[in-house]
C-alpha cells in the first residue's frame, strides 16, 4: 500500500499533533528547502509543519500506484524517487527522477489524477505528505505558495513534454548519450544504474540499451566495469549526439 492510501478524506484540517523537537526540526528543514515555502518565517513554517505528517520509505517501496485514488503532495527530504508509467506492452517508462527538495504528486491538486503512474523510492527516503485540503488551505493563507505551485507545475509540464519529444523523435543512441551526460558525476562516472534502469529512462528495451553502450565503448567514448559506466570523453560524446 502506498502512502496516499493513508490520507483519509476529511472536511477540516487534522488537529495539530505533538511531535519531538528532532522530528519538528527535520520537518521544518524539509519545508524550508522546498521552493514552495521559500522566504517564510520560522513561525509560518511551524504553523504549516504542525499540520503535516512525515514518514519514511524504504528502497523499492511504492509511494503511490495507479490503483490508488487518494490525492497528495509529497515533499522529498532525503533520498530519490522515480515517477514512471507502464506501457501496454509491459515496458516501464520513467517520466522523471527526483532528489531531495523536490515536490511530486502535485498534478492531482489541479484536477489531474495520479492514476496511471507510479512513484517508487529508489533508495531510503524521508517524505512529508500534504493532502489536498492541507495544500489548498495553505495556498489560501499564503498566496505566494499558490504562485510557486503554478510555476512548479509549468516546469514539470515542460519537462514531461521534452521527455516525450525525445522518445518520439530522437534515436536511442542520442537519448542514451544525453541521459549519460546528465547522470554523470564530475569524474564522468555513472554509478548505481543497471542497463534496465537506463532503458526505462530512455523508453526502450534493455537489449537495445546494451547494444548502444557496446557501440559507445567500441568507439572509445565510454568504458564499463562491474561497478559503473564511465564517460571517457564528454566533449566527443556531445558532438556525437549533437546531430541527433
């Protein structure tokens, strides 16, 4: 069961609950790091934070799934989350991967359901949960939050449109090259991703990604060991995919 199922329908905000000082600090730190609540005073942050539960998700745990009908806004304090859909042929298509400070699930707050998509913890995560009632009340009390919510939604829509355009019009080697460049650390290493993970993120099969990696290795652009993939020449890789 995902966390959304734990959000009960209600006509008023839940009563403020007493939490430990450590939990309160963690919760407020989460809120302050999110762009939605940028610039708020400590007192305002306390007022918002007291309404919201904070919880954890283990690596591989679903935060929500297509079967769930609840609605929520999730604020990610620690860890990483992937948002994905399953195609009719069973392939997984990763829409986005999010890190600390990100908000997700928010599309439902503007009338678009989360039905059809999954949110999965990639590693151990700490998450703060807001119901529709929570966020609507907060936006009424703090109009700046409503403005930032609109900006966040616009950005997420642009990112999704860009991803769909890449899947529709760019060949796999180009999509894979761009993905590797975006995932690489300053030393060029892309660690922690299996060939299946990479395939899910570019919208193709594991076998196709494996062949594309072999091609990049053959021309001396990447090297692969059991631990990670490493980009040898980022400039050449950028040139290679630039015309795709």
